C-alpha cells in the first residue's frame, strides 16, 4: 500500500484557500489519530500473549505487526523545578527561551 506523496500545484492558491485546506488536513489528522488509538486498543484486546510480548507476529493481508517494548528517558521538568525551587537563579541558568511561529486555525462557524 503506497502513500500518494504527489505535491499539488499551489501556484495560484490564495491564502484563504490554503488556510481552509490546512484546517481540513488538521481535522482529518486528528480524526485519524483518534481512530488509531481505538484500533490499537481493539488489537491489544484481541492479541494472544505471545503476540503481546512480541514473540509472534500479527499477520494481516497487507501489513505485519508486532509489539515492541521501548524505554525512553525524559527530563521531568516538574521535578527539576521542584529541586531548584529555592534556587531560582540556577533554574534560570538551565532554562532556554525559544521563539517560534505557530499557525492557529479554527472553524469560522
């Protein structure tokens, strides 16, 4: 199953058209992310123990899947703030301010 990655011709696209298309894309992406969660939950409920522990593949007609346990390390920002609560000058040295543009899109109606 190939994904169509053809770039549309946007040469004559107006800003209004583009913001409408971005809004539609975001709504569809949100809907698909929601459905992905529902399908993953249903899959997990139907997998055998060997499929769940990753020792047996889950075979479909088009795709094959397997559960893989991942471990990540992340900085707990709340814990950092708690540790340096009485040392705000040190906490300030650890902070980095970033500035970026964010496109907000919301329905008119």
